[in-house]
C-alpha cells in the first residue's frame, strides 16, 4: 500500500513539474524584466491616464506571480 502512495506522489509531483514548466515556457518574457518596466509603470501611474486606478496591486514581474497559483 505504501508503494502505491509513493508512486501516486511521484506521478503527481511529475505532473506539477511539467505543468509549471509549460507555464514558464509561456512566460518567456519573465526573464527579461529590468528597471525600465518598473519605470514605465510608475510613469503611467503618475499620469492623468491612471487617475481612476485606486488601491491596486500591480505585479511587474513578467507573469511570475501566475506560477504560484497551483
């Protein structure tokens, strides 16, 4: 019985790893982040175009925060 649980755990772990790998492959830009992206967001938020944005959390991580959603 313990062997069955071990095998199931290994299969689920492999599935999660594959799923995360595929998510990361879709988020290729996540590795290209630099200070210019943060500066562009700050400039937008300081502009009149963003006057209706209030109390928002805006991640500037190229989509990395999506990988934490399991």
